[in-house]
């Protein structure tokens, strides 16, 4: 029963996302998230053009909430719109822009569209980009064209989680053209990342290495000084404790001397008794 409820909930979320994407087509939607809140359902829309979604005085939002209530039987849907800061680092928005430009200008100008998008993405700070356009571009036979620039990971954890990917399609007179976009963001930290030391003005690499060695020696001398201070403190405590130890030793010696004197007296008394 739990599995069926989980599958039904996920399918419902999928259909809601598809409905919103079809309703708000060409607005530059990056991502749609659904959250459960105590008041109802919260729908978060990440977009590059929030003013087009909101409409005049929030008319589009009100219409969308009514339609979601009627079609999907949502109790109290609350729509939240967030703006994407850097548009050209989002793969979904870039793919939508390529599709809209191909639908507007046709497949004859696909090379100029691909190169322009690639240049904008690299200028915004991306480490690498790859764009695959497949279909009848242009001509009677279908083929694929690849635009790439920079560095892009193809395998590993960085490629699976770090690289942003998106797929979409453009409907033209000649047929459907598929578009795939992969962008490597600038904030992605690779496993083989190495920090390089910067040289100061008038300083060579050997000087920099010697300066680092001097810093390490200073750290070692500080540690030694701390150790010597601890040893000095230990000697002082031992000196403080030594008078008490001397008194204890003197007391023990006095007790031992008394016991030896008593033993000698007893032995002398026994010898006198034997002589008598």
C-alpha cells in the first residue's frame, strides 16, 4: 500500500510539472519543485522572466492556481516564483533559448545560434559547454552537430552530480530537432584540484620555498619552547614537593634508628642474664 501511494504521489507531481511547463511555455523555466506544507501544497518555479509568469497584478498566478485546483484537486496550492541569477549557467534555460531561436529563425541558421549561445555561456564564467543538435539541420537527411568549448567532465561523480544537463526539442516544418546541453559550472571543485603558490614581486620560487621552510622552523621552535616551559614547570613542582619528601625521609630514619636501639638494648640485656 505504501509503495502504491508513493508511486501515485510521484506520478501526480510529474503531471503537475508537465502541465505547468506546457502552460508557461517560452517563459524560460529552469526548474519546478513541489513541497508539502501544513497549509497545502507549495509550488516553487525557478525562471529567468518572473514578470511574465506573474502577469498584470498577479492575474496569471490566480488563473494558474484555479486550474491546478480544478484539474489536480489540490486543496490550497501556493505558487512561489524565484528568479535565476545567472541565466547562461542554467542548462534548461539555455536549451529553451536554443529551441526558441531555431523555431523563430529556422534550421538554416543553427550554426550561428550554437556559436552565439556557446560564447555567452563561456563569457558568464562556465568551465566548459557542449551542445548537441540532432535532426534535419538543414537538409533531407537527419544528422547531428556538436558544439563544444572549454573543459567538460564525461565520467565520474563530478560528471553525474556537478555537470548541469538538459534536453528539449524544437518543432520545425522539416520535423522535430533534438537539443542536448551540458554545462560545467565555475563553482565545481574537481577531485584533482591543486592550489598553486603565488610569487610575490621580486621573489623566486626558491625564496618562496625557503620562506615556507622558515615558517615551519618557527612553528617547530614554538612547539619546543612550549615543551621546555612544561618541563620547567614540572621541575618547579618537584622542587616544591622536595621539602615535604625530606621531612618524610627524616621521620622514617628516626623511627628506624629508634627500633635499632631498642633491639640492641634487648640483645645486651639477654647477654647479661646469661652471664649471671
